[in-house]
C-alpha cells in the first residue's frame, strides 16, 4: 500500500491542476512552433529570396550600364573540347603516376600511428 507524500487534499489538487496546465501549455507551444515552421518561416524565406533576386538583377543592370560591351572573337567549339580532353588526360596521368606514392605514404602514416599507439601502451 502506497503512502501519499502529501496528505493535504488541497495541495494534491493544486499539484494536479498545475500538471494539467503544464501539459496544456506544452501542447500550445508545440502547436505554435508547428504553425510557425509551416507558415511564417516559408513566407519569410520567400521574401528574402525575392529581395535577393531583385538585388542581383539590379546589380546585373548596373554592371551592364557601366562596363562597355567587349566583343571577343568566337572560337570554334572544337578548341574548347580539345582543351577539356587534354586537361582530363593530364589529370588522369597525374593520378596514375601518383596513386602508388599516395598509397605508400598513407601506409607509412598508419604504421607510424600504430607504432606510437603500441609504444604509448607500455
């Protein structure tokens, strides 16, 4: 049989009412946060993105008005493709030549770390 800590009925009733009020307050706060995240924050984000778009377009117009138009001679697209292929080939060749050295360096680092760990245990 449990013995109540508080024998006064008014105190127990007050504690129950406070507990109920706290539960209701918790529910109200969760509803408020849910409504805020669903309605208010997205509207604010839309407004911020609208302002950012307006500022970017204004900056673009300003830059166009102050920078004289420069006509560059057009190059055939094959030059760009050839340059991209050469760059990709150079990167692949560099990786092929360096992968063994990188793996060896990583193995050395692991071995040194294991040696230091073994030495620190003694």
